[in-house]
C-alpha cells in the first residue's frame, strides 16, 4: 500500500513505499533504544529505587522500541508484487 507524499512546491507527488516506512520504524526504534540505554545508565538508581512506575515506563519504552524495529524489518523485507 502506497500513500502520496505532499510536495508544497507543486504537483510532484511521490509515493511513500513500505520499504521507506520500514526504515523509518527501524530508525525510530533504535533512537528509543539509545534513549532507554542512556536513561538506564545515568538514571539507573532512580529506576531501581523509584518503584514500579519507573520500571513500567522503562519496560514499555524498551518493548515499544523492539516492536518498532521488528515491524520495520518485516515491512522492509516484504516483497512488492
């Protein structure tokens, strides 16, 4: 499935492919994992001492990042007929 990308300068509407969408998901997931790693390294004491809320937020961040990376690889590997 392709969608049209808006071009403010004129009628050059280019389709956004699943391959490009997959790359975007992978990059977003990697950025979230890097942020989670930095958060875990520099604020690790707060995660351990902060109780369940900080652990849940940290876990959800890592889970969403891994899901985005996985989904990105699936979209990127999908063959276009």
